C-alpha cells in the first residue's frame, strides 16, 4: 500500500520583508565576509588607506550580491512523496520515496533536500542534489522505523537553496505532508476449534431465516415468483390460502474482541508493557478470526465498537471486510488508556443479543468487574479471557512472585461463570496461550463441565 503527496515550492522575491529575509539567510561565511568588509572600511577611514577601502567594499558587497541574486532567482520545483507501505507493523521498516522535478526553464544550483519526520521514526533525512537541468528529475529515498504504534506525520518537505560561494542559504517549504500509520504487530495463531466450529462457514455454523418482510411469519404467504416446491400444504389447508416455507441460509459465525483500556488496570509504559501486549493480542485475534471467515468487531471498555453502529456492528464480507479490518487496525494504532473505572458500558453493548465468540484482553480486575464479566458470559456461546497482572510486567523476571490469592480468586470467578480464563505472565506468547485455551476448553468439555470457547 502506498500513498503520494505532491507540493510545489517557488524560490523568488517577495513583496514584504525581502531584504530581511535575504540577510537572515546569510551563512557563517557570508556574515564573516560582511563583518570583515565593514571592519576594513572603518580601518581605511581611520588610517587613510584607499586600497584598504576597496578591499573592504569587495568583502562586504560579495555576500550581499550573492544573497540578492539567490533571493531573486526563480526556481519552480515540484516535489512528491510516496510511502511504501503507508501502514506498517510496529518494529518494521517503511521506505519513503522523494521525487523532485524542476518545472522551470532554468537549471537549478546546488539544492539541499530535507524532510521533517518525528524523532521516533529516526534522524531527519537530508540529501544534497547537484544541478538539476530544466525539466529534470531527481529521486531519493530513506527508511523509517518505529517500535511504537501510532500515526506519524511526514513533512512538510523543505528545500534549501545556496549560492556557489556558500554565502547565503534560503529555505522553502512545501505545503503537503503524508501520514505513516504504525499498527500493532500481528502474531500468527494456530487454527484451533472454537465453540465446536472449524471455521466461519463450517458444520457448526449458525443459520438464519431468509426474511422477505417485517410481517413475515413461519410459514408465510405465497408471493409471485416463489418456487411451488416450497408450498407448505398443511399450512395452506389451515389458513385457506397458499403458504410457502421460508428458506434457511448460512450466517457467518461472529466474534467480539473485548479490549480493556482502563488506565487504572495497567502499570508501566513502552513497547514491552502489559497494555501493549493486550493491544497486540487483540489485533492478532481480529486478523486471525477474519482469516477464518468470522464476522468480527472490536469492543472497548468505553462501549465503543469498530465497525460502528451501522448494520449489525460486525465486519461484513469481501471488500467490506477488508475495509473493516483496516479500520480496526487503524483504531488500535492510536488507542490509548481510558479514564473509565469499570466494564459496565461494554456489558450494555453485549446485552443486545447473540454476540458469538467473546475474546477478552483484560488488565487488573476487582470483584465487581469480575462479576460484570460473569454476566457477559451469559450472552456468548464461548468466551476466552487473557488476564494480565500488570505488576508482574514492571519488574524483572527474576523478581516476579507467584499469582496472589486475590488474583487467583478473580480467575476462579471467571472460570465458574463459564470463561476459559488464562493468566498472562511476563514474556508469554499469545500463540502458546491460544493453544492452552483450546486444551482447557476440551478438558472441560470432556469432564462434562460444559463447552468452553
């Protein structure tokens, strides 16, 4: 995926502040020449040396002439930027391609090209371009990389003009900029069975009736074009009119990924923090379930869902599914801690009906929130919870104690409510926990404790 932005910079004389702008562009060499020339002129007056005055005038006039010529020279240069790709996982590199076109009839002098990038993406790139002929083109590129997810602006592009003697430098800026989106890393997951389903369209799929109107009942009245093989004769005899059966059609299995973003539930910061692990886990599950054919959505503790409230709130199929996946990843790229204290808003969203499989990434829990999660489980045929103890993520691994009694009690409450609840220690990989959740689900089902996720 790539994007391109174009802009145009013109180096010419302005109507206001022209002299100040030109003098402000004098380099250290130009200022030194000007100061030496003034000093020589003063000395020639004091000493009465006419030759010294001529030398002083030459030294003083040279940088001024260079500044005036450079400021009045008209360069029309068009620049464009292309990102490849424009959406990149954290820790991966993206390449930025810059292209400069001289659209004027005059060749340019020495140009210095500089692009403005946030410090987290690396050092500011600078390029020196030799003379660009009229109608010529120059292309350069550089790499950017960030371990922190987010949206980072690139630009505006700056062009620095200089004279052949190095006496003056003027900077012109382009107006356009682009945005690099750094999304969470996605960890591949094993294709385990969830809720007895092998995939989104499988033997364990849900089925829904093909509705033809809000007033439909089972069966419904005959309508022009209906297949006569669907006539339900018993209902026809009962109602005294021709009745037909409604067909069934497959419905994609659903999955809701709940991400706990409460600031009070996590400690620490940075790419190795518990919260970043939870964000990465949510992104991995979303992508994995989409690849398996599920209709998915992202839900946070604030009650916000992605995709939004349109339709049934779940990602659709084909191109709509791809767009929804991109929207969810863009949301996770900039998601941050919330100010909420509980999960009640998320529970209100889940009370609407059958939400399918529920996968939750949770921070520290108290008894009240564990009870809310227990009620959430009643709305889902299967539920998996990855519970992170943020205290273990802010210490060295050798200093990490075992699970506390309070934490063990919270996990027990979730399991009694029907969750497959797993403790997430520091350094654990999501794929290992994903497989462990499947083993525990099968173990519970084999002992007759009910079907897990």
